[in-house]
């Protein structure tokens, strides 16, 4: 559990980023990094992986704190990705450049005169709200930000409408260049973000986008032998996948399964895990190599360490395998995850800040992680158990794994033998496949899960 000081530090960071110029106040989405200590002036390049990871961070912050501005940022970020980064085939592009017409940030920055030309006599409200000045921040041009720290829709609903008009005016500018390759691992991060947000926020469009991207990878980014490929562009997938491609996809498919409870998605996740173990595991020293055993020959096969700027493949593999173990009861998955934790334990102890994702795996490994099985009538659907499922998602529960299905479903194995109660949908809170008495009342389920969180 975080102390008050840690929570305050997290919230200040999230608030300053969301209010700063690093966040696109008109369209949504985050730039790659800021060049100052105020999050004001960014390097304007937008990367898919940053936005996938940050969208989940803000979503979870909303669940943890109840502050609506975090939900707003999460949705604005995902809406931007779906509007500007999605290939018609279903994959997400890699990045947007920082420059247009040879000038960094030209597409995103404004002068008071440009805003006045776009909005007329309504311009002063926007100029003030977004901190635009004659002096500007970059050679006389201002980076839109929120000096008040409050999202436009919380200040004045009319301001959000004016921001949309300004966004429409911006669309007439020369756009930054697009890196239109589709990377397996980065797309998997976006699947996770969309799946989690879709389930928590009740956004079926997010869930559909996540499923479509997962299908795109499964059907279009694998070799004839069924092995993953790393990159896709203009209809052609190529290059052997790395550990991170398998590990991120494993996590993404588990997130997507828990968002919609499609057993076919779970079966894909398990297949990815088995292939990852077969192609990347180090039988001598434990853990996983970065490259597969049939990759082009290198001087040495290295191993991923350090979760920056994205999670390391090893960390993701450990976390995905632990979650898979909790859904299947298979100790072999847990042992493979243990190998990673033991291998990287000394480095993690020395520099914990460099192993954020691995620390999540370590927390799951050491926690009395609950497993939740939700059962509904055989002829029914997940909607029949919606109140129970919604209760499980009410709070951010990082160590909870959830399986759901009709009575008699056997995939994942956590569902095996679970029965309805008096013909009603039932929820089973379990640990290592040993379950408490089932409950049918969402409030009772909430009490059981909250007791485990405390």
C-alpha cells in the first residue's frame, strides 16, 4: 500500500503532466517527453507505446482516487489513438513526428492572432484558459497548457466546444509525418489499454478495437509455422519477433480475455505462453533470452533487464506467466516466472526504480492473490452476471485475476466445477484454486474482495 506522501507525489505528477504542454490539450495524447521541469514544452513526437502505458496509468488513477480528470485524460488519449493512429487493417501505427514544414511543434503551437482568426470574439477565453501569450514559449509561439490545472470541461462546457473548434482549425495545417509501421509489441500494449479501459468504463468501442487489433496480430503477424513476426507495413509482416513481442501479447490477450471472457482469446494466450517458453527460455540459467533460439546468430544471446521506457520482455513474461498460473493452476508457469524473479533479484534490489514492471510481478508473486470465477447460466451470457463483474472492476485490483463463463465451461481451468447458486449467477473468490462459498450478491462480493485488498 502507498503512504499518503507517495499518493500525493503520484497525483502531483499526473496532474502536472495532464495540465502541461506534454499533453495535447486539443486532440489528446502525450508527446514523448518534456524538455523542461514543468512538463510545459515537449519534444512533440507522439509514440504509441507512451500513450498506451499512460492511458492505463490515468485509468487506474481514476479507479484509485475517483478523480474524474484522470478518467477524462485516459479516454482523451485512447480516443486520439483510435482517431489518428489506427490503420484500416486493424493495427496501430508507431508514431507521429515532431516536425511539420521543417519546424518542430509548428502543428501544435499557436499565437494569439491565430486563435483570434479561428474563434473571433470568443478567442480571449481560450487564450486565457490555455496560457497563450504574445511572447510564447517557442520563438513567439505558445504551447497550449492549462495554467489552472483544470480540464476544459470542468472549467466551462463552452470552453470544450471552443477547443473542438480550434482543433478543427488545426486540422487544416500541414500534419507531422506518420511512421506507419505496425509493431507487434507496441500494439500489444495498446490492446491492453483498450481492453482494460473498455471493461472498466463500459466502452464497447474500445473493446472492439482491442479485439480487432488482437485478431490483426493473430491472423496477419505470424509466420506460416505460427511464430510471431515483429513488424508489419503495407500488407507485409516480417522479421522474427523478440521476447517482448511474445510477452506483451501474452499480457494483452489475458487483459482482453478478462474484458470479455471469450475462451478462444484465453486459448490464444496460453498458446503464446507455450511458444514463448519453447523459443526463448534459458534451460541452463533460467529466465528468458531476448531473441529466440532460431534468431539470426549473434555473438551472445542477451536478456532484457530494466523497465524503461517500456517494460522489459523478461518482466512482462514473468507477470504474464504468474497471471496465467493463477487462471490455470499450472505450476510450470509459476516456476518459469520464479526463474526471472530470482535472476533479476540482485539488480532489482540495487535499483528498484528501474524495475517497475518486474516489481508488479514480484508483488503478485508474494501476494495472497485472489482468483475470481464468475458463472452464469449455460444458455446465458456475461451480461447475466454484469453486476458481479462490475463490482469486481469497481476498484483497481492489480493482483486479481478473473475468469468468467457459463456453467460447464472449462477454459480457463479456474471455471471447472463451478456451479450456479439456486439458478443465479455466482462468484467464487479463490486462492490457489481453493474457493470460499459462492456469493450471488454484488455487495457481498465487494466485501470479500475489499477485505483481501486491505
